[in-house]
């Protein structure tokens, strides 16, 4: 009898089919892992923006030092120096606490952290809604989640 040398066409087809089956089983897993990593990165970016937004509000855009025990909404040092006439009370300067849509303003209150306002999936900007001192929300345009007044919506079920 003659012995075969090398691979026959049928052997090559079987090897290709086997590789295709293995690849078709692994690709969804790899794709899912990638999507989970992107979603987690997106949510971390939104959390950092939310922390910056709350710190911006707490410090009135950096005008109030949160380390002081008295975090009143007024600053009397400058106003007290201006009007030191007899019997006159110093005029109090009101400091307004608000939220902002401007990421560069948020970056000023968290200088050690790089704040990114885009989703890592496709680079689309987050939808930031800031209504004066009453409300703020950060939403991902790709559906990775939303943070409303510092509370992530994806953690509500916990």
C-alpha cells in the first residue's frame, strides 16, 4: 500500500472549519469584554465629572475653602475692610453656589485629575445639564448611564 505524504485537500478544509468554529465561539466573549471595559471607563469618567461638579458647588467655584469649619455662604473679609465707618455694619458679599457645564471650570477645582467629557466608545461629548444651584446631571450619549445630583443610575438597584 501507498502511504500519503503531506496534507490532502480534505484535511486542510477540516482544519479551516475547526479554526472557524473556535473563532466563532471566542469572538462574542472578546467583544463583550471590550464593551464592558469601555462602559466601565465611561462610567468612571462620569463619576469624576460628578465629583468635580459637587466640589465646584461646595466651594462656589473655588471661592470658599471647604477646609474651614465655617462654610457659610458669605465672605465678610473684603466687605468688612471696605466699610469701616462709625456704627456701620460691614456689607456682606454674597457668594452664589451653582453648578456648571464648563469642564474647564471643573478642572480648576480638581487640578490633580484629568477630567474628560467624552465617551471612550466614540468620543461623543457627555450631555451635561446644570441648572443653577438646583440640579445637575451627566449622561452618556451611548447609553452607558447617567448621574443625577451625584447619584449614578446604574447603582440604584444595589
